[in-house]
C-alpha cells in the first residue's frame, strides 16, 4: 500500500490497555508489509495537529470502547476528510449501543435474547419496584450488562434473585443505562466478517471459557478460555449462525470488518448478542484467528482491512 497510515491506539476508555496491544500488533504488521506507518494516541498533546502535519492518507482505528468504537473518532476523520478502517459514524454508534442494536435486531427478525432496559435515575428512585418487576418477568439465571461498554466490563450472570440488586448497582458504575437479558444456555460462538459490499464470512469460532463465563478475565487471561475452530455445530445450524451474523452486520451498516457474538441455544437457535465494529486485533485475537483459519495471515488481514477503507 503506497499510502501514509496512522494507527490510532490508546484513547481514554476503560479498554485503553487492550487498545494499546491492538495498536502495537497492527503497527508491527503494517511495518512488515513495508507500509509507511506511524502510531498516534488521541490522548497525546496536539493529536489533531499531528494528524494534519503528518499528511495522513488513511487511519487504522485501533481504539476499543468509548470515544473510539462509538463513532466519536470516526466523526473527526470524516470532518478531516481522512479515510479510516472499519465502520462509519452511524454504524459504530448503533453497534456500540446494545439497547439500540438489539431493538434493530428484533425489528429485522434477527434472533436476540429477550431483554429489559434500566435507567440509573429510575433505579435510584424505585429500585425495589423495579426489582420486583424483574423477578416476576424473568426466570433466573439473568445477564446484567452496561449498554455502552465492551470487553464484557460490568457483565454479570446472576443465578440467584438475592444477587440481582448488587449486579445492577455494579453495572451502573459503567453506564447510566443497562440491560437485563434473558440467559440463553448453549454454545458461545463468534463470527468474523470482512468487507463492504462483497462480504467474506469467516469460519465460526466456538468459545469455551473454563469458568463458564466469557467475562473480562476469561477474555484476557491466557489459558482461561479454549477456542475451537471451526465451531462444533451441525451444518444446518452452522450455516444459520453465519446467516444471522451476516444479517446483523448488514442491518447495522457495518463496513471493513466486525465480529458478531452469538450464543447457540440447546435447541440449535443462534441468538445474536452484539456486534463489535473494532474487535481485538492482536495475532491471537478472535478475528485474526478466524482469518487464519481461512488462510489469511495476520499482516495480510490488516492490509486487507485498510484496503477496504479506500475502496
């Protein structure tokens, strides 16, 4: 690629450390391909000026979580007329907000677990009433998670009614709006997708956390999770899961790359949990693992994602 590339990593979200690792891996991959590349952090002084002074042709956004995955930084690059890897402002914002994206999934006939939304202010004013309603409406276990966080931050699986209030309080530490979601027992899987118009749906990865919950610890602690490629699913269910992921990618207007997380119930139904528009991008992250299973090596994957940005 004969262009000046800026890898944007770090940022101010709670996933900063993960972003720095992604940025380092992407930077190294591009260097290995002979690309003219620099690394910049939005938290650095004069970040905007550096973007201007360095004559950047295209950006690879390696920011996870808020201010990176939510459309914020994408809006800056739109204003600066700099192409960037990954989804646009609207798509990034829709995918980051689990409440909005799940409402869209339901509207579009995409299977997603039943859910209820709680607001922090309402919770403060009438927590006991809301608790009673939740306990009457849902069977346990339940999943509690913030609407706008990634990396499973603030996520809890609650098996006993007496633990629900504490989990809700903890989730509200991350966001002013949270999801109470029906727990679907089954296989956790993820589907990587590449492209803008002509999409490449990658082999499905089955995720098997040793503690039974794919939380922050299971995601980022070596040896805590087993990954099986391809996922152990019957052919019909495997194809159905890929179709659901593909549809979720399209209805949220994703581009470049994304990773769609699903759970396949014991009845064989694939439920979409969320779409990650800037998934982890170290060589051992899930999207690169899926790409490798499709015989796309990591440096080639990074280059391919950048090429989608300038199509």
